[in-house]
C-alpha cells in the first residue's frame, strides 16, 4: 500500500510589518491626555481606524483564501482517503466476521462435545456447565483440539459441581441408612411385640384351660365328696338307729399278746366313724386349687414306739381314709 509523500513550498510577500509600524506612528500623538481642542481630531482618528481595520481584514481574508486553496484541496483529499480506509476495512471486517462466526460455531461444537464427554463420564447434568463462556477463537489449538487452557477452565467449573454432587450423595446415603435402620428397628420391635402378644395369648389360653380343668376336677371332687358324705351320713344314721348308747366306763389298757403294748378300747357307734368336714374348702389362692379334708381316727403302735413309727402309722392310716373317702390314692 502506497504511503503518503508530501512536499511543500510556501512563498508569499506582504507588508504587514509596515502596516503595523504606520498604525503605531499615527496613534502615538494620542497617547497624551486629550483635551477639548484635540477631541474632534481624536474621534476622527477612531473612525478612520475602524475603516482601516475592516479594509485590512477583508484584504487578509482574500489573501488567505488564495493561499489556503491548496490546503483546502489537500484536506478534501485527506477526507476522501480516510473514508476509503474505513470503507475498505469495513468490507474486510465483514468477511472476517463471517469467517470467525463460522469458526466460533465449529469451536462451540467441539467444546460442547468435550463438556458432554466429561459430564457423562462424571455423572453431571449438562445444564450445569453452559458452553458459552468457553467459546473463543483461542479455545482450540492449531490442530483443532481443545486447548489445555480451555480444559483447565472447564475443569474449574466441573470440580465444584462434582464435589457438591458427592456431598449430596453422601447425605442421601446416610439418610437412606438411617431410614433402613429405623425400619429394621421398627420391624424387630413389631416382631417382638407380636411374639410377646402371642405368648401372652397362649399363656392366657393355657391358664383358661387349666382353670376349666381345675374347676371340673374340683366339681367332680366336690360331687364325689358330697356323695360320700351322704353315704356316710346314711350309714351313720343306720348305726345310730341300731346301736344302743352304752354306759360310760373307765377306759382300760389291755396287753396284746405277750408284747408290752396296749390298745385303747375302740369307741362304739358314731365314735368309730371318721369325722370328715361336710364341705370341702379351697386352700389359699395359688396356682393350684386343693381340697382340704379333716379326719379323726385311731392307730395302733407299740407302747414304746418312737416318733418315726408313729408318723408312719399316721400317714398309712390317713392314706387309707382318703382312698376310702374319695376313691383316689395318695402317692
């Protein structure tokens, strides 16, 4: 492109110095104080100065226009060339912009592909990493690959999001663990309660069965006792009616055989019948219900028998009386 080359030669002649000197000379005499005698002449000089000034400026303008014509023409050409510079640059810029716009689209696509790959690999939502901030002409290398600087910028956006996702995942896992623990605890508690309720229900059923069985046994025993009492009363009434009441006499101890033992004379009539209570009464409240019977009877023991033999005789006689009364045997 051709550069501007200039040369100039300004050659003009004027009598500006002489004009200036003449003005100074003509007005020197008015530097003193003006009185009434000089006043008309002074006013005349003022009017002349105005006239001369107007003539001077007119002549200068004409001269400047003549002298300035090359400058005006130069400025006009300068403006035209300046506009040509701008017009030419605009044409080129439009082509450059068109190319760069297409280039940026290509760069955007490649960066988006890279972001998609990284987000898919790390399980990150693509919407969290917009591509626009990374799209620039320097984002790719000359070979068309994503530059290291661009990758570093993208990594700077991904890492905080990745850390946040990790923290949220840890919180979710902890919440799920607590939920499962609570569910397991609730399940165990429910099973334990169900087992306790089942055991209670089974125990209640057993208690009820035992109560019914005990009541049945008690009723049967009571029935048997009542029948036995009725039978004994009937027999007692018969004996009482058939046996006369003997006269009272002193009891005597008589030896039995050659042994040194004695036997209390057996009482007659009602005295020989065991004294059994007419009504069976249950013992104190307990898990087992029992029937209480009272009987009076006699046993024979050696005269000098010890307490153990007396105890054995009493137990034997008691078992016989109980079996005779209830039809049951004591073990």
